[in-house]
C-alpha cells in the first residue's frame, strides 16, 4: 500500500508542477488552483506513505521520479531541448534512486 500511495504522491506533484508552468506566475486562476491542490494532495499522500516506508527510500523515489518525469514532460510537451546531456542526467537520477534503494535493502 505504501508504494501505491507514493505513486499517487509522485503523480500529484508532477501534475502540480506542470500546472505551475501554465499559471503564469500565479496570475491564472485554474492552473494556480491545480498547483496548490496538487501539492496539498502530494504532501498528504507522502505523509501517509511514511507510515510504512522508510523516509530515505520514500523521499529518494519521490524526488527522483518526480524530477525525471518533469524533465521528460518538459522535453516531450513543453518544447524543452532534448540533448544527450539532459538524457544522461535523467538516467543518472534514476540510477541514483535505484542505488539508494539497493543500498537500503536487507
């Protein structure tokens, strides 16, 4: 159940961050509300996740997956450049999360 809640936290954070792009500095109502609501849901789900998962594991997955997804969304849908360096950065973020999780395995 912890990983399901964590997935929800990641998706709501990614949604909120994407909406922030469209809020134009919080001058547009609906994207601004989606941003605020998405972060509230995100942190509520992350707090519930921490009841069953170690904080280091949960945070590494949440931060790494969120960062990688936002970077991919930016490249795929928001016109951000796709370069080998950026793709390598995403791979390193994902690899770092995997290593942290392997290091904490019993």
